[in-house]
C-alpha cells in the first residue's frame, strides 16, 4: 500500500488560509460588507483626489457663489464660489490623514502600556492605571480641546490632542487581555525555560492581544473622525484654506437656511464614514472574538 507523504504547512500558507477564512466570514454579513466598501471608497477617494475632483478646491469664483447643486457643480458652491464636491473629495484625504496618524500613535502606546501594566502588576500596574484613569475621567472632546488650546490650533496639533485622549481605552483592553494570559501554561513554560519578561511580552503576549486591539482601534476611528470634525468646526483643527469636513460645516452654517448643501454634503460624509468604521469594527469583532 502506497503511503501519502503530507508536507507540513508553511507559516505563510497557514496565514493565508486564516486570512481567507476571515475574509469569507467578514463579508458574509451584508452590513459589514457595506462598511468595508465605504472604507475602501474613502481610501480610493483620498488617494485619487487630484484625479476625482473636477475643480481646484481652493480656486475662488466670486461670480458663481452659493450656486445650488447642478450639472456644473454636483454639490453646489460655497460663499467664495469654490466647488463643494471638490472640497469634500479633498477633505477625505485630510480625514484619512488624521485617522492614520492617530491610529499609528494610539495603537503602539496603548498596547505597550496595557501589556506592561497587566504583566508586571503591583506598583507598575497601579501607577499606569491611575494615569489612565485620569485621562478617562474627562470627556475625550473636552480633553482634546484643552490640549489644542495649550498647543495652538492646527492639523498636527489636533492629531496630537486626539491621540492623547484615545490611548486609554486601548491600554485598558490590552491590560485585561494580558492579565488573562500571564498565568497561562505556555507563558509559565517560557518563564521556566529562562525567557526574559521582555521576550515573553513581545513573543507570546503582544501577538495574542493585537487582534482585540485592532478591533477596538477600528471602532474608535468613528470617534476620532467626530472629534477631528468637532475641532475643525470650532476652528482648532485644520486651518484654512485646507479642506476639512468639520471646518466646511462651520463655514456653511451661516448660510444653511438658504444654502442647505453647504452643511449637508460634508455632514453626510462624516456620518457615512463614521457609520462605515463602526460596521467594519463590528465585523472584525465577530471574526476575532473566540466566543462568536
């Protein structure tokens, strides 16, 4: 009888198989699929803004001020005659820039604080969590306003302020995951083999916490977008002439009774993208949650 030799599955093949299973599960839900498509559309619009926008978003045409949506200007024009559709398209690039920068800062910081605090416990845990409690005790928008007031208005300062208010929930989540894992058998075995705490954290605990952190980061992106729009609305975020959805609503509110499109179009973009990130986060939670 001929025996069949089964070759061991490589790490790349196993990863690809897991990703395919996750993609099938993720896109099985129509709402998650809709959220994923909107997020991909946001990325595509932000990347191809110069090709999609029919007009220069900063170009003024005082002879075409406050025109209603039509064939020439799909979303109408603002008080300076600028094309609202072009400004919404370029505003997608600003929004994506804020989301990516905040995520790049918040993810590693929250993960590092949470895993270190949960693994070592004791005084380290007490100090880190009391600092985290101080940040959590204030509403995120109020705390962001305080930081921007101290740093000064501007897009980069708004990113820093939002990042400083968004890391505590990530740290809390990573701490809870780490406290569950630190007494697991594989961690105890690694400790008995002489592995240092840094190696145990980086090689065994952090990889297992990443999935939960990614889900939380995705769901937090809606809050990041709303906070950035709020700062822009108050004039503390992106500054003119940069296109930003919150700042566009702030400028258009003076004319919104007669020119509804000035606040409706950027407001609809904020609502749609925020909802899409929430739907995507729900889908990722269903994929990575072992209880699902």
